[in-house]
C-alpha cells in the first residue's frame, strides 16, 4: 500500500483511540470532538479496507487488525516526537548518552558538566550511572566512562587518568589503627576485584597480606557509605571522595596507595564517532590535561 494515501490526522486519531480505548478521551487529548475522531477512524478503515474497532454500547475494543497496527503507530509517533523535540529556536540538538561509573560521575564529572553544556549548547546530554560492567549496546550508551585496564572486547578506549586506591574509614575506627597490620582485625570492604587489598598491603610494606573479610560491593559510593557507618575500612579511589574527606565523614588512616587501573572513556568499535561524541571526548581530554598541568593528578569534587 502507498502510505502517502494514509491521512496523518486519521492515523493520530486511531492511535490515541486505540491507546485510550475511547473516542471521547482521544478527542480530549487531540483537542477535537468525539464525532471528529469517529469520522477520522472511519475514513482510515475505509482506506485500509479493514475494521479496526468493534463498536460496543459501552465503548470500543480493538480488532486483531487494530492490535497489529497500534504498536507500529505508537512507536512511529514516539520516535517522531523525540526527534522533533530536539529542534529548539531553529537549531537541531544532538542527543549524547553518556554512561559513567557512579564514583566518577559524582566525584569528577558532575562538578564540571555545566562547563561542557555551556560550551556545547547544541548537545542534549543524558547521563546514566552504571556499575563497571554495563553493556554499551544494551544500555543505549554512546560512550561509557569506566574503571579498569582499557582492554574491553569490541571497544575503543581513551585513558583519562589513573585512580590510586587507599583505605578510608570512619574517624572512630581510624583512631584505633596505628599501622597497616592493625587492619587485619577490621572488616575490609571490597569490590568484586578480589586482589585489590592484597596489592595495597604489599604497597604498604606487608608481604603477608591479611585475608580480606568483609562485605562486597559493586559501587565505591555504596562502599564508602558503609564505611561512614562504621562497617569497616573501604579501599577506594580517594581522589573521587575529596568532599567526604574534607568534611571528615571519612579519613585516610594511612597514606599508602596502589594503582590497579585507570578511568577510561570507551565506545563501541562498531559505531562511528558522532559529532557529539567527538565534542565530549575532546572536552574531557582538554579538561583533564589542563588540570594535570597544574597538579600531580586531576582534582576531584569538593
């Protein structure tokens, strides 16, 4: 069938009526009379040569043909609306969906994000916080900032900066610790990367690392919250928690650090870099380079 023959108003009338199962409510939504909706639906049925609704005394129900048509039209109108909403004052706004591990999102990205938006008003940025194992394709991400070694299958990755780990804990617990050996008696809160505590103890000068016994987390933010509440010592990228440290919600009992990975900006090899993706990549690299030129490591929030 030549879809150019299908009247747009009739398609809108059918979609609203089918979704609401009411000509009256469809008329209220589209700001026309119930009679106009009924006529438009009738005209669409005549063009298609099928019955889309069963008319009953107390309302309408969809026929099999109506059920088949509704999801297609609903999706089409939703997609058109999403694109049209990106036009503002005669300018087209490109959507950019960025995923970031929560630690990086709150500890580094959010305090700087307004600067990106001010410099790129044509980009409609949407931020999703994920754990480190998010799926770019399944989660609809254009790019993803994550922690690790940069070797993720099917992705390109740009190294942003290292994220040294060091223990933090509540001030009351820190007061009981005089040397790294004392942590053997403390619950050691940890991520799913099982070797981090052993690597830190080695960096702190202990060859025989105590067994890491404590809760496991998929988020450093949640882990630090647990540490604040006295659940144990958390091994985290301390630069991402400068505000909590400045407020003394947590303290660093020892200054030893270990680097087990870095933050990376990654995206799928299978998709080309859009203009918005390129703008974001260049902005974040430039921002980090400027901060590195003035200190040993990028500043965190706080």
